[in-house]
């Protein structure tokens, strides 16, 4: 079973933690990761794009000229697609981009993402997150103590207001609760910082698929 160190906010080792081999020790499944990330990115699309076809644009009710005898091509409406101010052919209309995935595929992708972060030595476990005040400098000190740089995702069961306020000025830092973190969030970071309680929550949820 894989093991990691539990560190304090200052980066000092507190204890050792044995992780679930079923959650953190599998070989990452590339196809499941692709399918879930693709579905999550598709779900982010609003799908509110819209254009007007020839039946929706105003005007064009009268035939512009008679069918025969003018020498010009026959036309039935000035709102045909080839006309200026005409309707759009096969343009985008409001739709949902949602992609349905099986629960087992989503669970496999979640476990694959966690196992990948551990395999790449990008997972750090902290005992708790307690800041002195809601100031950015204290959160920066917390990250420096852990020795993390670049895009960082911090996962916990709950966050105090101090942590939420102190981190929102940091463009490369994102906070997510253990119950709402996504596979896309786990892969879209260079460093994954998880509290000890959040590890227990993730193992409990992902062990029951």
C-alpha cells in the first residue's frame, strides 16, 4: 500500500499515512480520464449560441420578381441564405452539450487522477489548515512551508473564512471541497494539497463504487 507523510503547515513531518491501494495505487486509466474530462469540459459550455434561419428573419414575404421573363435567376424570397440580410444555413442553435457517462467510469477516472498525482510525487497531505488572519501573506507562507510552486489545488472537507479570503488573490491557487472536487480540477494543477480529513473522505466515497 502506498504511504505518504503528513506534514504541518510549516512543512514538518507529523506522521505517516497509509493510503488505500484501491484509490491511490492503481495504474491511471487514460481512456477513462479522457472521457470524464471531455464530459466535464463539455458541461461547462453554456450552449446559448443562436442564429436566425430564413423563417426567423424579418421580411421577405413577397416574391422579389416574377418567375419567368426577366432574364434573372428565379427567387422566391429576399431572405434566402444567398441574399444580404438573409437567414443563416445550418447555424448554431441553443443546445445542451452534456455527455452521459456511467458511474463506474467516473469513479475509475477519479481514482486514476488521484493515483497519477501520487505517482508523480505531486500529492502533499497536511494535518490541517489554520491561518492567523485572512491575509494573503499567511497563505503564501503556508504554500512556501510545503515547498509548492505553480498551479496548486487545495482540497479539504471545509474551509475557514480566513483561508477562503486569504487565497482568492492568488491566481495560481484554487480551493475545492472533497465532496465537490472534479477530475478536471485534480488534473489541472501541478501540486495537489489535501488535508488528512479530506483523504479519509475521498477514500470512503471512492471505495464504495
